[in-house]
């Protein structure tokens, strides 16, 4: 894990994320990535995410939304994480999402980058991972949980 | 139990892996072994052929076309969206158990060498649905996908028409679509509230079959395009199929249209558009642009040559008549079997109708016999050598007996569309034999349709049936022979180029799917 920098930083974690809809929520999360220079063009990136979302909503059962895109406007594979107590609709059958993972992948990302994102995606289906994120007291804890669970593999 | 699975999703960075993890968890929880191939952005690590051969069931949790699905041909298969694998993987595993249990015992260790490594496009292919590897294999996969969606329409529509002829005789067709039959002129039904009253129950059945048949070419074209580029292909594909029907280009026209639609959509998806447009891609740009391009090509480039060819063939046939009867019969046979309901077939059939109208009943008899031969020959071939055919084709073979006997040549389309280069020439050979013999024997037909159900209207019925049987045997023999050409036992995978990958896959003891 030399060149990959951190997948997630505390600045990318919004524990009290409330937004009227999934697009607004995605924008809030994306803004954190723009602030650190990982996304170079907010609207361009959001358009790519929206195009993916239009193919099929990314909400899955268990209160999870995974807006994501491979985009030319992304420099480093990154994860922004939002937690919403009220929940935000991501089109899952069983209700709104409380855990929102915005996955940003560079368009021409190499296989090493993609494998980290793949490992992240695999952790998402684990009950324990979700539970830990729901209980995390602060952004640094979220970063620690993700780093431990994803990069340890 | 041993399961292999493939997961894939449009972007290839999230759902692909979530589904894989969920399937692995569920399979292990149920006490199964599982190997998942994630066709995602991190590159697919192909499941080793030996693992596929040893697996009792295959699970596809995919929202885009599974790459190189020919590798899994013949295995009990469960298909679902990636999301359903994430949301309820246990249910998919249970379905895989059921599919494996329903299938006959799999011959374990079915020659892993039969799966040439060339068919496996490994490496970091990215999330693109199409790679350049194994174009022959891919072409066949695309055609087979279109055909597999078309077969139920052939069966449902064809059997309804056949039943209508059985119960109502050949006259049913004329009561519905109009025309002159046995000296009586019928008006076409335009007001469908009068369908039952004017044409009876057999007429209703005929029309149901007729409507189902009108979807053959659109469904074929639409799902060929779907196989190439997934959902965006459906609109231009189906529209191209509708136009192929409209301009009379038949299923070969639809086949071209479907491939064209897939190619055009693929090219559009490759375009780098300004970002304010990229969000509009799936909902507006791809459907609109691809349909305009494909539709235009179908009308302007495919439509006119078809019409010109038909005019040319018609005048050529007129020149032939009056020369050698057997030669004319052979030519008509070749034409009937060439495109089953397509433009060439229509020219021959119209020639038969014209003969009927002018009192020359031998041409009609030859045309009908030559049109009955192909489906029956294929049905026979699927029974004699089932291993040469996919499970879907064998099912189509079951229906083809009755379709052929009823002069519904379309029953052969699933086979011809899936493997045109081997099947079409074989069918043409047998139909030429049938057509020539029927003419030679001087068999006649007063009915323009109906197949075996109008045998009472056939002159020299015994010779007629001999002509039929001769053609059926010739066609079946040619099909089996042609299909064997590619099935030389493959011992060295280096011999098996990627284009032959499809050849080997079905040899691993095909097992009915579902």
C-alpha cells in the first residue's frame, strides 16, 4: 500500500448527513473529495455518478446506498462516507439508506487501485462491517474501521 | 455440491464484488464449494475450465453480458441480477441446488481440454462488455442469445398456426387474411370483432399464431443486439427487426439488423461526450441516435437490394419454367430453404401461388414440400444426434416436427440463425431434392398451405411423401455431417482456435438448462 494513499480520510466522513434526496447527499459527499483535490470537477463527476444511478438505483437492502462511478474527474480512488439517521432514499426495496458510500474511481484506474475498491465492496455485505460503521462515534473511527477491514485483506 | 458463479455489473467496481462476497458467504453457509469469477474493473480472473467441468451448477449474477458464456454451456444455470445476489444470495444458492438436482447426472471430469484456453479472455479487460478475443465465439453467443429469446415465439406461434390448420384446414388462412381458395374468394378480416364470427375458432387460433410470428424477427434482432451491448441494444435491435419484416428482408435481414444495432450502440457508448450530455446517454442519446442510424440503414441499404433481388429472382424463375421440371423444382427447393419466410423464400412461394392461380398445380406441390422439409429434417437431426445441439435447440426440435408437417418453414429459423453457415446449405440441399422429386413425380397440390393436413388435396400423395422423406433424410444427414466438421475431437488446445471454442463447449455432456 505504498502509492495508493489512504482510501478514506476523516474529512470524507459526514456522520450527520441529512439531505432531501440521493443527489443532494451524493453532492455533499463529493464536495469533500473536491476539497482535497481528489475530484477535479464536481459537476462532471456528479454527472458520471448520476449516469450510473440512472441505469439502476444503487441502494441495496440493509439500508445501504452506494453511489459510484468511474470518472475522468477522479484522481485517486476514494471513498466518502455518510451516515444518515433519517435515511435517504437510494431506491432499495426495503427503505432508505442509512449508510452511504460514495465510491470514486479514476477512469483509467490500474488493477491495484481497483482491487482495493473490490475489497471494500466485498466488506459492504458483511453485517459486522455495517454494524461497526453504524456505531462509530467519530470520523476517525470510521476511517480506522475501513482501513482495518479493507486494507487488511 | 460444487458451484461456479460469475458476477458483473455496469461499472464493475461495487456490485460485482458485493455479489461475489454474498454468494460465497451463502454457499459456504449451505455447505457448498463455490468459485466466483468477478468480471469487474479489477480484471476477471477466469474460473479454470476444470472447475467449470466439475461444477454441478452455474450462477450468473450479472447485469451486463457475461463474458465468454460459452464456457459454461450445457451446465444447469441460474441467472439473476447482481442485486438479487446481494440482497438474497441464499435464495440463489437454493435455486442452484434445485437446478443441479433437476439435471441429469453430470459426467464428471468431462474433458477439460475441450475448453480451449483461447476462449478465456482473462487479464484486465476492464468493464467493457465486448473484447476482441474470439470473435467467432462471440458471434455465435450473440446469435444464440437472440435465438433463445425467439424460440418460444416460434413454438407458440407456429403451434397455434399448425393447430388452426389441423382443425380448420388450409382455408382458415384465407378466411383471416383474405384471398382466393378452391374457387372461393374471401375478404381479409379488418374488423377483429368479427374474427370469431367469420373465421371461427380455428381462425382465432390462426391469428394468434400469426401475431406471435410477427414478433419473430424483431425479437431475434432485439436480443442479438441485447447480447452485444445489453439493454441499450434492445430498442435499435427491435426496430431494425421490425423494419426487416417491413421491407421483407426476413430473419436474415433481422440478423444483420441486430448485429448492426449492437455495433452502432457499442460505437456510441465509446464516444467521449461532454459531461452535460453524458447523463443523457442511457435515456436519450443512445436510443435516439442508434435507432436513427440503424433504422436508416435498414430502410436505405438493406431494403432496396432485397426488393431488387426479389424482382430479379422472379423474372429468372419465369424464364426457367417450361424448361426442365425437375430443375425448376430443385431451384424452388433451394429458394424455399434459403431464408425460411425471407425474401427469397417469398419469391418461390409467390411463384407457387401464381402457378396455382394459372392452373399449374405441380409448382405449388413442390414449393410446399420443399418448405416442409427443413423443420422436420432438423427435428430428426436433434433426435438422432442430440449432442450436436444446444438444449435450447433440442427443445426447438420438439416443436419442429409439427411445424414442418404443417408447412411452417419458420420452425427451422432457430437452427439457421444460430449456425447459418452449416445449417442453411444443408437444408437447401435436402429441399432441392424434395422439390426436384416432387416435380419429377408430377405431384400436385390444390392447397397453397396446410402441409400434411391437406394431403387430401395432393395429387400422387404417395410419391409426394417419398419426395418429402428423401429431402428430410438428405437435409438431416447434411446437418449432422456439417455439425461434425467442427467437432473433431480436440486433444490439443493449440489446435482449437478461439473461433472453435463454441464447438467444444457443448460436447461436455450437454445438460438441459432449467
